[in-house]
């Protein structure tokens, strides 16, 4: 991020990872959406001042790589949309699971 944007970054929500008895790794659904939203918030905060957002300091060719704020806000919006779509799916699955379980 641009040094002038320091302090604008939101704290990322690190998901809790569990190991199932069969060895599979799982992450609670709400932790996944929280992570996506916290990344989006961080990106939006860095893009507020209209200055290109530094994404790579000194790339392979020795120059800094930055993205235009509009691009960063669009990417953040896409992450928010994915989180919303996941929430809808999780609600549907939870509602369907509870309904079918209670009718058995």
C-alpha cells in the first residue's frame, strides 16, 4: 500500500481452520465471508485518496506496480459480491438442512 495510506488498512480476519476426523481441513463459512470482506475493506481504505494503490514494491524490473483506485474498488466490490453470494448459499443450505432434519 502507499505509505500515505498507512493506518487505513483494516485488520484481516484470519479464519479458524479445523481438522476433521477424516483428515480434511475445514473453515467455518462465516470465517470465509469475513475474510473476503476484511480484504475488501482493506483495499477500499487504500483506494480512498485517489492515488494509485501500490500492490508490489519493486517488481521484477525494479519498478513499483500500482493499480488505479477505481480498479481496486472494483476488485473490492467483487470480493463483497462473492461473500454475499456465499452467505446466500450458506443460508439456503442451513435452512434446507434444518427443514429436512426437523421433518424426519
